[in-house]
C-alpha cells in the first residue's frame, strides 16, 4: 500500500509539472541563421522557387495553393508533410512579404500554430538568412507538449537552413 501511494503521488506530481509547464510556457520562440555565398537576389529567388522547396524542406511532399496568388500577401496554401511515416496537413498563410528582405507566414494545424519569419540581409558580399519562429499548442495538452519541444524544433530549423544553404550555393538556375 505504501508503494502504491508513492507511485500515485509521483504520477500526480509529474502530471502537475507537465500541465503546469504548458500553462506557464504557452508558446516557444527559437531562431536560426546561416550565411550563403550568393547575392541576396539569387538567395531570394531560390527561397521563392516552389520547385526547390522539397530540396531543403525534406518532409514536405506537396503544396497546393487554395486561395490568392502564390508568393503574395494573403496567399493560402495547403502543405502536406510526412513525419515519421505519418502525413500531416498544415495551412500556410503569407502575412508579410518584401522581396529580397523578408517573408512572414502563419502555419495552422490541428495540434499547433506557428508564426514564422525569414529575413535576408546582404553583408560583405554574402547573404545572411535569419529565421524566427514562435509556436504554440492548441489546447493545454498541446501547449504542454510544445513547451518540451524547443530543442527538437530548433534542431529541425537548423537542419532546414543548412539544407537551404546547400541548395542556394549549388543553384544553377538563372532567374
């Protein structure tokens, strides 16, 4: 009986900790950046080229424009992603767009929402690409899960940007 009480108390403490972290940290923010040896115009063109998206965002399988004009403010696209063998659908809405400077988007999916901004700046003949993402769960369980995922999400963004760096620097398309 004593062990049962200890186990029950441990479960209660862990549950309170799990949901408390989600309550106290309802969203997470993480940043990443790279520098590429290409002009800002070429880097922007590669980022904007939908035919190259799956070369640097490996989990994307398909993008469907559902509203508006591609690569314009207000454009809405369904993005089909496969993670760990499971397909997920997220909806992307472009909220800001200044060519050769930045693009901001919101991504909505059942489990969580993300605000994402990719900015570019030319420095010493190179282009610095910086991203900032703020992610929040939908519901207390999702908020709690997201609050523990900062490291994994940051690592994924670092990998995505390193893939992007390779795609930009290996680009041979003339835009």
